[in-house]
């Protein structure tokens, strides 16, 4: 027996396309392109998707994006942008952002196709879980934010 399609709780408020249109490729979540991204990196990606034109291009300034994302320091937005560029999710040139078509090979497929670690690698590792690269990046951003706040308050000036 086929399953019935779930009905929306508010059928009077079904979404419809008016004016421009954007979408997030389902593969972004299902194939792991979001894995390892910080909250800010994901949010920047989603905002860029929402404000881009049919070619994925956004003309929003960094100042406007920082305002939308509640970013306090320029290095935070720079870091999020650099990570998305490094992962080949967006392009950035001369103040113009472009959300790119997702790469053909997903992170999960790449990760599953890599050879397993040799047994001696498991024995030599500590019992502590490895520090995620995003945790190190977040810590660096936090440190830079503290430095900027201290400078604003006059600390460290002589």
C-alpha cells in the first residue's frame, strides 16, 4: 500500500515563487558538504544562496553581510569566506560572491574511498579525540576578537 503524502499543517500558507528564486542543493546536506563547517560558515553560505541571482552571484557588500550575520569583526567574515572558497562552494573576486555548483565528488564519497589507517596508527594515537580543524579555526577567531576588543578599550597601547 503506497504511503499517503503528508499534508501541510497550514495549506492556506503554501509557499509560491514570486520574483526571484533561490535554492539549496539537497546534496549540500545529504552528501556532507556542510560537515565541518562552523555555524557562521553555514549561515554565510545560506545567506549567499538566498540573495544571489540565477547565476549564483551576489552583490551584497561585506558590510551588509556582516550586518545580516551579526558579525562583529571583519576577520570573522574573512575566515568564513576563505573556508567556503577553499571547499570550492563559493568564488569571491573584487567584492563579488558567486555560489558555485557543488563539486561532483561529495566529501562523504571521498572520505569513504580513502584507505583505512594502519593498525599501528590507531595504537599510537592518544585516547583523546582529535581536535577538529574548525575548532582550531574558531579558537583563532576568538583570540583575534578578544585582541580587537582589548585594543578598542585601550588595553595594550603604550
